[in-house]
C-alpha cells in the first residue's frame, strides 16, 4: 500500500469516527429532549388555535369536571365530532343522564385512547358509559397528527411493541415540540383565533350544503363507495384470500399502520373492561351506505380485525333510518348536516335505551 493510499485510509477512518461521535451525542441529546418532563398544558395549548382546537377543549373539560357518573361520553373521529349533538341529547333527556361529545378531527384510535387514559387513569373520572367509534368505510390508519403531543412519553414508547410502523416519525415530532418548548424554534404558530373551539358541549354543526349540490357529490362518488362496501363484505367472508389480497392487506396493516390502530382500539376496550366501565361500539353512517342499504357492511370486517373484543357482550350498534338517505342529512359522504346529526343522535339514544332494558 502506498503512503498516499494509507493516508487516505486514515483520513476516512478519522472522518467516520468523528461522524460516529457526533451521531452518538446527537442521539443522546434527542433522547434527553424526548424524555424531559414538560407541562401537559403546553402540549394542549399549542393546539388551541388550530383545526385540532377540540383537543384543547377536551383537556379543559377534563380539568374542570369532578364527576362523569351520570354522563355518556362519545370518543372518536370527525364523524363523531360532527355527528353526535350532545347538547340536544342532554337538554332533551328525561332520565337524568348527560351526554358529552369528545370526538376530534382525523380518524385515528390512538388519540381516543389518549383521551380515555387521561380521563380514567390519570383523573379518576369514570363515565356512566363510553361509546367507541367505527367508520362505515374504513378502519383507522396512520398516527393522529396530534398524538406526538397529546400522548405521554411512556404511551409513545408502548406503540413500538404494539406495531406502530410510524414510530420514528412519532418520536421525532415529539422531540421537535419539546425542543420548541425550550427554544421557540422548529415549530411555528400558524393558528387563528377563529379556529378556537369553545362552548359547554362538544358537537360542532357543519356548514349546510344545498341538497342539489349534495346529490351531485353522491352521483360522483357513490359507485366508488359502494365498491368499498362490497370489498369489506367479500373480505370478511373470504376464508382463503389470493396473493393480491394478501399483499393489499399487508400494505393496509403495516404501511398504512392499520394493525397498530386496531391494537389501540382493542387496548381502549380492555381499559374500559379493567375499570368496569360499560361501553358500546357505534358504527357511524355513510351517505352511500344508507342509500344502498349497506349500513352493516363494516360489521363483519371490523369483527374480523378486532377479534380480541367480545362482540356478544359489546355488539356493534348499527343505526338505520330512512331519513339518513336524504341529501339534506349530509354535507359530504361521511359527515352529517345539523339536521342529520339530530336524527342520528336521537336514534343513538333510542338504541342505547333499548339495549339497557
């Protein structure tokens, strides 16, 4: 080996060693920022002026509440947020029960689990009953945008053995927000006061959509939606799926993170069982499903993927009402109008009362 070649080898070795040392200290620094105890109020205050303002409201509601003994709590995604009129239910109830809508935007079970654990484990609030959320057209996927803020450090770490394939981005987001707490860098306040969610109840009525415009949306989308429902029913009945379906299922489970979200849904159910809190699983409607008479298309598919839940004890509640096939009940294919939410909410209460008798 020439002197020149030997010198280059030493330079490369020195360079790699220096890079390794920097990476080592960077990882230590990142770990430190990840585990540092930071006031929970910081995380929830950062959401207040964003589309996730409802989470700040949930935090405040939990902080000011002494008891949920006579309260039915709904958790879930935007179909819950915009679909359950808890004010209507509470003000018209004749049994002494109150209702609270803790639904938030974005369809992920992880954020509902954070809310339930904050409520039950950390604050000792035990609702009379909890209503878990299922969408009609898809199981939850990915990781909620606000999960890296809302979850405790230990909860984030627990997602790795639970199959969270987006674990590294989740951790990096938490580190970035923690760094922002101390430095004011890496994150920027782009919120608006108009986005702040407030009020005594958790329902938010959607801006009405003209029925003719809703019919146009339906005509453009219903064929695709109905094919989704057919797929769900076929998949649930199939005992030996082909290679293509197996590959698609693997993509949904691990690339789209559906497996993790299903584990978290089951974890929430287990939490409620452990604390002896009654719960039901509510399947939220879809415009195309309501018109096609396929309101139950998701049921068998969900049961197949959430097999650890005792569905004999906790059957999936399916709401059927002819009025939900009217365009006036919807603002898009998944979200109810104020009129539709009133119809759906009252039918949910009626179903819950019949189930308890």
